C-alpha cells in the first residue's frame, strides 16, 4: 500500500485522496473541529483551494462507492459462513444485533416503535438459554405482535407434524416400567 514517491523519502499512500496519511488525518481533524462549511483554507499547506475541492470531491465519491458496495445482510448470510446443514440461529441473531444501528439518544423516548438492536440481543439470549436482558415495552409489543402473526400463519399447516414429533419424543422419554420383586422374606 505504501510507495516511496522519490521526492522527500516519505512514503506515499495509494488510494488516499489527500496523498498521505498525515494529510488525511489533518483534514479529518479539521472537519471534526470546524465542520464542512467552516473549514479553514489553509488546512493542508501548499494546496490551493481548487485542488482541495477536487480532492474533497474524489473523497466523497470514494465514500459513496464504499457505501453502495457494502454487502447487505442477505449477501452476508448467503456467503457460505453458515453451512446448509448447520442451524446457527443464535450466532446469526448476535451478528445482526451487533450490526444493527444504535438508536440515537432522541430515539430512547417512549414513542419510538421498536429498538431492533435490543430485540435481536433479546432473541440471541433466549436462543442460547442465557439470562435475558430487560426488553422495553414497545419492543416487547412488537415481538409479541410478530410472534402472534407467525403462529397464526404457521400453526395450522405445521400442527400435525409438530404433534407427531412431540408424541414420538414422548415415547422415547418415558421411563421404563420396572417390575419390582420382593426379596426372600
């Protein structure tokens, strides 16, 4: 990734719009301090305003490309990380919870419909038989509604096979009938 440009012996980083790592860090620090609109003209010494705007445009294009080409959760699940014969739902729920957007501070109010990050963490804990965290009232209502709809849709079609499965499981889990014989008296 690093190349020596031959001029001053400093390595030049490929792919960075502002040349090297130090210039990029200076731009980022200035953006954090001043914002995009109030950025000082002399952030990088020796760079004209026209050159600065050109580099900033290329940086924005790189950012947009990176965001557009970011794989979706569906692509990630189809990537082969989870094999067909493995059913690792708890791990998938954990990853979804970790990558779910954090709610902003104003979203912590009571009128927000659901905190999906909290919901996925809750489902992960439930499926791994761990102590479950507190679930907000709105998130609990959304989960109840979704599970109710799922049961209404799935139960009529799956009822016979589920009952057969439970009855077969019951047969194997019964304790054997043992006869006891009284010993010699």
